C-alpha cells in the first residue's frame, strides 16, 4: 500500500512524492464500485435526480393548492355602507339593523375558483412529467431491430437501465461477499440474486420445453444434471444455483417425503 501526494520540490514546484507505504495481505485494493449513472472515474450522478427535483416541485405546488382550498372553502363576510367608526356586532344571537338596504348591508363573498382549477391543471401536468421521468429507467436503451438470435445474444444491450442497475448491484454484492470470504479464509463468498418487480412480472415460462425435458428425463434419455441445467436456462430453476446442490436437495426432499408417508401409515 502506497500513499502518494503532492509536495513542494527543491525549486518550489509541485511534485508527486511517496509519503508512506506498507505491505498488506492482499495484492489488490478491496474496493467495490457501483455506478448507476457514471459520469467519470469514481464519479456519478443520481439516476432519478430529475424525478427528485420534480418531487420537490410537486410538494410545493400541492402545499399551495391545499392553502388555496383552505381559503376558498371559507366565505368572507363583507359589510358595506357603514361609517369607519361605526361598531358592528355579528353573531348567531345578534341582529343587525340597517336603515336602507340599498346602501347598507352584509353579504358573504366566495372565491371564484379559477385559481383552484389552474392549480389542479398544473398538478396534473407535473404528475405526468414525474411519470415520464420515472419511466425512463424502464425503457430499453437499445431499440434497434434484431433477429431472434441477435436478441438472445445481445439481451443485456436491450435491457432497461433499471434492469442493468439491478445486475450491477448484484455483481457488486457478490464481489463484496467474495472479499469478506477471502478475509476470513474462505474460498467462496456465495452470491446474491437481485430481481426487480418488472423482471418478475414480465417473465414468461416456456412450458412446452419444460414438458419435453421432463419426458426425456423420465425416458432416461438425458442425465438429471443436464435436465437441471436446461431448466435453469428456461428460468424454472434459479440460474445462480449449482446443479449438484439442486439435485441433492431434490433427493433429500424425496427421502423426507417417504419418511413422512411411512409415519402417517403407522
């Protein structure tokens, strides 16, 4: 490990010099970077910054709209034809006497409602802008026309930014777990599966292919481990799982079911 910084040279110029160094147990720097919207080396901006700013604007506009509604719901009492120094008592148990109703009187004045309608229209437009700003993370970045084979091979290029961020987070967490495992002397740190709700809801299973695999397996034409790998490719089984571990779990599950059935018979 080396710390290098700028210092003043013999002639007063700024030069890079070695300040401190020591040996560590690792050959690399245990640093895992995760970019959501990269702008440069170790630099990035929030991908939903625009949505955050619109959210602040929406909160301010909604607060103003609530204030206008509060004022508009309360009518204003207006008295006309009275002298400035004349006292007037208003209440449910009091009566007000005027000599000429054409010149003196009391009335309530209500809000016209024009500002309320304008505020509602402004809020609707702002909410549409927020929807579009949030939907940008769900749009595919590469919309070029491709064949079926190209689509399968270049799937990562067509994924939405949100899906790409989820995959980047998954890789970063896997790297962190691996560093932690190596620190305590373990060889494997495991893995993390990060899935978005959009990915789960849009997932389509090829049931006909799965039935074909099951038929081949029952006929003894393919090995069990090959069947598991095919089902992983079809997304029926977790792709990050090891086929050997899946087979062991299935065997153990079968043994447990047999023991339960025997116990019920007894």
